[in-house]
């Protein structure tokens, strides 16, 4: 009898986990849409990520307007500047690669994987909040 109760309890737990997994897969956007929106950080930077894989950054430290493209693969984003107001530092001509997480729907966090652009690293690795 005790084994039967344990078996029933385990079935309920697994059923609950399965329902949670299925519902999260159905409602969680993937690819660029997973990050789309306007985000701001403590430096006053506004980063608008569009669902089509393009972005615009209005940075205050250092002051810059930047446009570019990004791709998302699993929990990794690759950003590439395509143009900016003012001269582009040589170190920022290559891509930046970061791991990202969404602790909640209003927060976005990045961890550096590979990037040579110090101003981008300074901004991207700040905590981001939906605007």
C-alpha cells in the first residue's frame, strides 16, 4: 500500500513537471524575439533590440548612437555594430559574444564570452531592465 502511494505521488510530480515544461516552451519566445524590447541600464544607456535581429543603442558613457545586428543561439547573443554616429573604435569593429539570462520578464543579464570592445563590455555587462 505504501509503495502504491509513493508511485501515485511520483506520477503526480512527473505530470506537474511535464505540464510546466510544455507550457514554458509554448509561451517563451526564442531567437531574437526572446530579447526584443527597449532596455536600460544604470549608466543611462538605452538598448532597443528588435525582433528582426537589429538593434539601436543610445549610450551616455561614452556618448554614442550605435546601430547593428544580433543573433541568438540558445543562451548566447552575438552583437555586431554596423554604424554609429562618430568614429568607431577599432576594437569595436568585431563581434561581441555574451551569454544571457532572463531572471524575470523585466530583467536581462549578460556575461562576457568574447569581446575586444571595452565600451561595449562596460555597457553590456550591466544589469538591464525593460523600459
